[in-house]
C-alpha cells in the first residue's frame, strides 16, 4: 500500500510498518509515515492518538536500556524524541481535533494524564500554571464530557492550588458557559448519531450526519460568536470526512464551498480566525474522490486565484489525468476538469501582465486539450463517442482566437467544423450561439470613416448588413433534423426585420413559411414511422414467440405441476412450455387489461429542475389527467431530473404532451411519449431481484424503473416490467429475448403490449384433462387407463399421493381430444371397484395465494428444465423418526414485513445459508413466510441474524412465530401507489420478539471428555485457567453478572455455541448478502 487513502488505510499501513521497526532508522521512518498520515487526515483522532502514543513510547524507550535499544541509538533517540518534542506533539494533535465534540476527550484525557504524571514528580509552579491553562482552554471548548473535565479540574485545584480554588474555579466556570450552551444546542444531533452508530444502522448514521452538517453550516449567521461556530462546523466536517463520508463527493464539495465562503468572509471582515489551507483541503478532496471532475476544476480555479505558477497548476492537471478514476462515471468529469484547465490557459493569455509567451503556451495547451479529450472519449466509447454536447473547450478556444489572437477566420473555421458534427448541428442552441458570435464580430468591426465621404454611383449609399450571421440562421433552418426549428425561425425573422434589406426579409418570410410546412410533414412522418416501427417490432416478437413455442421453448409458470406420462410424450414438453409462457403472458396481459396500459399511457419528462419534488410534478401535470404512478430520478450531473409519469388513459397522455418545451421553474422541459420504453421480462432465475435485472440489461442502456407484480393472489408469477430511459436502450434489450441464462433459463424480453394476449394451451386449457375423485385406494394407473380407454385414447394418468406415497383418492386422466374427454364424463357417478367415482373436467385457476417448498425443492416458479415439470421431493433428506407437532413448532419461525413482490426462491436464498430448511411456506397475503428448520440451533442462529435484515430498500424483516404472522394484513395499495405496509407497530406497541425455545439438555456420553460447550460456556485459556469462573444461571459467571440478550446474540453469531453454526459450515451471521443487506 504505497499510497493509502483514508483513516483506516493509513492506520493499517503504519501499524504494519511499526511492527517491523526494530532499529532507529525504521522507527524514524514510522514517525515520517505518521507525519504524512496526519497531513492527509488532519482531523482524524485515531491517527493523531496513534501518532502521539508512538512518539511517547519512543521517548520512554530511549531513556533506559530496558527496551533493548543499543546505547548509541539511545543517545540519538534522546535528541530526536525529547520530552519537549513529545509534549509539543500532544499539544499539536489536540489543536487539530479539539472541536470534535463527541470524542476529543479520548485524546485530551490521555494527554492530561501524562502532564499530571510529570507534575506529580516535579510539583513546580510552572507546571501548575501550565496545566491550569490547559484546563482553562479545554473547558472553553464544547465537548460531550464537559462535566467530567470540570471535575478533573476541581480535583487538580484541590491538590495543587487549593488556596485559589474558589476564585479560580468560579472564574473558569463563568467563562465556560458559552461552550456549555453550544454543546447543549448540538446535543440532540449527537444523541441521534450515537443511537444510529450503536444500532449499526449505517443509512440512519449517514442521514443524521447530513442533517447535522446542514444545520451546523447555517449557525455562523445565527450566533454571536462566529469564530466558535466556524470551528465547530469544521470539526464536524473533520469527523464526517475521516469517517462515514470519507469518500463522499457531495460532502467534500459542501466542505470546500463552505470553507471558501468562510475565507472570503474573513478577508472582507478582517476577522482573525484560524482556517485550514484551502489548497491543501482541495488536494485532500481530490485524493479521496479522484473521480470528481467538479472537485478537480475547483482545485485548478482555487490555485489560479491563489496566484500559483503555470507549472504548479499544470501539475494539478497532470495529477487529474494520471488517476485511473477520472472517467469512472463517463466523460462528464473529464470534460469538467479540462474545461477548468482551458479556462485557466485562456485567462492567463488574456492577462495584460502575462509573460510574452503566455499566448503561445495557451494556444498549444488549448489545441492539445481538445485532442486529448477526443482521444479519451474514443478510447472509452470507441466510435460511439460524439463529443461534448456543450462544446465547452471549443468555445474557450474560439474566444481565445477571437479576443487574444484576433484570428477571426480561424475561429470561424472552428465553428464551421463543428457544424459537421450531427450532435451539435442538430441543436438549436449551437446555431444560436454561432449566430451570436457572428453578430458580436459584426458589431465589433468599426464603420469606415472618411473626412469627405464619396457619394456612390446613382446617389445611393450601401447599407451595412450582417450577412454571415443571416447565412448561419438560414443553414440552421435548412437542417431537416434540427431539434427546435421553431425557435430558430423566430430568431431568423426577428434578425432580418432588424438588420436586413427588404428583399432579404421577404425571402426569409417565404423560407420560414415553407419550412413550417415541411416541419408539419416531418412531425407527421416521424409519428407514423414511430408507430410503424413499434408495430413491426411487436410483430417480430410475435413471430419469434410462435417459433419458440413450436420449438418447445418458453417460460415457466405457476401451473399445477403434473407428472409426465408415456402417452403424452408427443405433446408433453412442448405444450407445457407453451402453457407456461401463456401463464406469464396472460397474467401480465390480464393485469394490464384490467388495470394499466403502461406502454401507451406513459410519458417521459426530462430536464426538470434538479430539486423538483414529486408533489410539484404532480401539481404541474394534474390538470391534464389522473396520474397513476410517477417515478423521478435526478440525473448523474445533478443539474436536472427526469420522470416517467403514467396516466390513466391515452387521452391524458395526449393532453400532457402539450407541455413539451414549456418551462417548469427555470428549466425548459421535454415531454415525449413513453411508447417503446417498457418491456415485459420473464423466465429469469427465481432468485433474481432488482439489482440482478439491472445488471442483466446494463449493456443495453439505462434502466429507469423496474416493477415486479404482486404475488398476493398468485405466488407462481415470475415476470416484471422494465422501463428504459430511451427507446434505443429498450430495443437493445429486446435483442436479449431467447438468451440462455445459467444454461437453463431462456429469457423472455419483449415489448409490453396488453393486446398481445396469448391463449393457454395444454390439456387443461384444451379441456382434455379429467379430474377423477373418490378413486379406490387399490386402483393403479393401468386400471384407470382400461376404464377410460373405452371412450378414446388415454394420453396419460396421474394418481395423486402424499409425501409418504399414500394414494389420496384423486387422479388426473388426459384424453387425446376434447370430444373424447366429454364422452368420458359419462363415468361420473358410476361405481369403480368399491367406490362411486366423481368425474369432471379439470379447471384452470390462477389463484395461488401461497407457495410451499420442502427440503431442497425448487421455487414455486421453476425453471423450464427438461420437460418443464419439477420433481417433488418426498420429504426432508435423511430418514428418521417422524417429528411431533411440538418439535416442529420449536424449530419453526415466521419472517414478517416481506413485500408481496418477493417470491419464495429469494427468501430461500437468504435463509438457507444458516442451515437446512425442511419446509418453506410463502404467505404474501400476510407479508411474510413460515420456515421450518431441521433443528432448533439453526433456527436460533437464523433468528438472530435475520432480525432487521433489509430485504429490499426500506423494508426490514421482523422475526416471530406463526401466530404473529397471521395477525399481519396484506399489503395495501391505493391509487397504484403503496401507502401502507400492513400492520405496523405503533409507538407504544411492543414489536413481537422471538427467541427459540431452549434445547434439550444432552448429558455427556461415556468416554466423552472435556468441558461442556454451549451458550454460557467459554473456552479455557491455553494455560488451563478458565477465565469466566463457574458458570451459573443464564450463563452468569462466578462474579454473578448475568448475560444480556446482546451477549447471547454475539455468542450465536460468532459460532462459539453448540449447533450455532450453519449446516454448510458457515458460522457468521454477518456474511449474508443475498438480495438485500442486513441491519444490525
């Protein structure tokens, strides 16, 4: 680790080096590393404390030979690591971290203890005055242990200056009231931070810290002591930037902007406030966030403002281009940094006090920057790179050529070259800027002057007109693909009316008239082409789907699983696959028919204000129709927001499209139909979640939203709707249709079309399957085949049995044709062996409100492996005595607060790592699942590990018993937006808690030696001494201290107790990262 970044990295690096520091040279090297560490992380309490402790240990070790130093090294060490140098270092460290009001006492207490130890040996008046001054300073700084510090000061005065105790203590207490008040104002935030940290809720920690920072930055204007407020704010930033936000670009940017504003305020007000060096701060910011173009650009600008030389600023640019992370998020950061660099070059060349070669250096640098950016973009995106849509570098170069070099023709050549780039030439903004530049050049040319102006031939003076500017607008209007021709036409007419001759204005009116006619045709043609392309794509998907059905491929469904029979071999696999695909498509089509037609009732709105809220968007569009759903995302550049809005009807969409190119706030928004953006995706792995789907389509383009269906009424559903940012990305995603995933899942990725409803196929859908009830237990398949064979050809027979193989009196018979099945119904109410048969046609149903799987059985939404059926296991693996209901209850738990879009396969993937699952029942109608484990110990480990587990963002699992689950209500949705999550505990209600029942006590078997192992027993030390003493009730040791639930949880998760490890050998409850994250 040659270049560590961050508090933890530096500590690990220095610790490793100090471990091998066996001579004076190595120890000095460690000191130098600590200097670099505190320079990189000046607000890190951990690094400063480790540094001072290391230096103090060197001071003590070189005083005597007990540490084993050679005598020569001791002599040198006494000079290098002197007592004064050590105390000075402690003082320097304290000054760096004293405004960390939550933990600075850790450093202070250690430092003052050293000072007091020295004073106890010497008892000099100078020492007393020194420590009194330290206490005075400390008590005037807000910190969480102010009362403890005050008590320490009281004890110090009683011991060393008792005669002045009352006056000294009273004075210090009076001047410290402001510090106490400052801490009291911040204590609510500190308490909330402490709770979030102790609970292990990282997201809450981050949220509270951001709120705290926002509040702290505003205090400088609300306090009478701005110096204290600024110091406390910088101390809070030190905590955040060396801790939870060490690599957060947004927080570093906030800190940079705050520090710059404070420095400007200090300069203008002539205040004396110690502030960090802003350039060093920028250097640290770019080291922690090297991918941030805005931070690099601010660094360059600040260095220029500080008067750094060209070579020093150039070094910043080289540092930015040398990092491998600058293009982490694409070309945006690269362009930001190069824009700042080119701006610096241009301003340097325009400075009247610049060196003679500044203009030449700037020209070379600007041209090189343009070339570098182009090469970088092509290396990153190959032929797909189209340049900067805002052409920032080109504009800087043109300004340089125009104003510094005076080379108007060369600048015009650059404009002309850019007109050959379709990205720019199709933008009305580009043409208007080109036009404004030509008008600026025109107005800057001096009018010809003559003392005796000659009268032209014919007696008429020639009018001076900006013909080049007029020509630019004409070229823009002539482009058939211009994005906003109406705006250019408006400017063109106004320009000709203001500057041109009558004949030119007349020509402009005619040209605009004809252009508007062509534009109307173009709009009509584009709409027709879009509709035709969409229809053609749907037709292609239909043909591909029919072809897949003919080849026997398709997606699995939630149909009741049937065993294949010899007589159905010619139709079985293909028709099951067809029927499976029809299941998923019909589920989706029926849902869309009854509820939504997302494809034709949605619009995509872009370039909304970055800070716009969903409420503001709803208010803006509510007059155009009822909004079913709204998804908004802030763009990566942070300058705008995009939204996908779903209306109730297509008429609402047509009305909403009228807002295209209108303004919301200061932003001109773009409104486009949502046609061709949404795909119906199915037949992906059962354990797939939103992250998996996004990764699946990552190469196609940006996924805007993903919606999984509710499993409340059909747990066998496995499909979702994926909406993309643009039609091109959606089209690319359709090319993945038929892709084989994991060797067994043939992905279905088609445009969402509710009219594309596919009829079901198979024996049930074709009315060829007969359900026979009350079948004699002695009857076998041959008997039933003989009976039903009298009415036609029997395709297959299946007799339903339980897990033990016992026949349940129900059978399914498949006939060759529908007519033969109708004839076979004559067997209803007839006697077969000793029973009266009940014969009826099998009926289809999509109502599957729960899913049950046992042992290692697959999900209720199986992959189409083989013939599409799933072999049902007879029971849990292994043979043994049948468990009693009580034993089953003891090893069964319920997980609650599961969204009704999560299937049983995802739950199994999360839970099964803790041990063998005997049975899993998904109950989306109660927002949960019931899980039976193979043993109680596994249940205990899973219970502790899964409590609070975040299965999807914002939804944390709760663990309880089965009866607790059935008290939960189904998830409620109103107006297509989830407004409730079932039954939630009120503030005063107690959330159901669950601990596994105690295990049966197992006595040591004969011949078994060694101490017992389990909860409450701790392994003996190597020397045979038991550290805990005699274990008593509830794991209490000889000291009588009772273990808490947290102690038991720690023992479970560490795997020190019997049976606490999962069956796969895993002993940690922290390493479960499937489909979610765990909140402790």
